[in-house]
């Protein structure tokens, strides 16, 4: 029978425990690093998207692409009838829509607190009153995070009942 008080047995048990703990810590660290890498890559995509929308704001002639795409998706689209100024406003609303989506995602991940989100939500509700906002939301269906789009739909539905 093996005696646990034997220094060799005790040393072997201690080494096994330390090695197991080290492996668990390594695996957890690797998973955390892997998750951070994926989130950084997604954040980069969102930044690139924001830059693309910002470019449309800086170069209004690129609105032609949006109009052509809108016509291809829906031949009855009213986007073609918008003035250059209205297209600039619409594109700014699209930029804000993406910003609100990112903020909502951070809130859902609990990276920002409820009070901070409430401030953003109040801003979103104010922007949602703009006449073009509903069209931006409707034409963006399926292109943004579903929980965010549902949240905005709820705001718009509540607003329309008032």
C-alpha cells in the first residue's frame, strides 16, 4: 500500500496538481485570447463599414451606386427621387444606424452599463423621429444584427402608436 506521507508520492501528487492547474489556466487563457482576436477582427469590419459610409457622405456622387442598388432590389424604390441633400441626410442616418447597432451590441454584451445605454437609446429614439429613419430601417432589413433591428422596430411601432 502507498503511503501519502511518503515524500515521493506527495511530490508526484503535487506535480500532477500543478501541471493540471497550469493546463487549465493555459486553455482558459488561449480561449480568452482567441475570443479577443475574433472580436477585434469583427470590430475592424465594423470600422471599415463606417469608413465606407463616411466616404459616401464625403463624396455624394457615390450615392448613384446606392440608387442603382435600390432600383435593382426594388424597382419602385423612392430613393431615386431624393435630392442630393436628402441623400446626404439619408447616408448620415445610415452611419448613425450602424453606430447605434454597435452600441446596442456592447450593451447586450454588458460592456456598457444600463445608464449609459439609456442615454444612447434616448438619442436613438430622437433620431428615429426623423421622417427618413423608418425608410433607412426598412431598407436595411437583414443587414444588421437582428436583436438591434427588433429593438428599433419596437421603437418605431411605439412611435407610430403615439
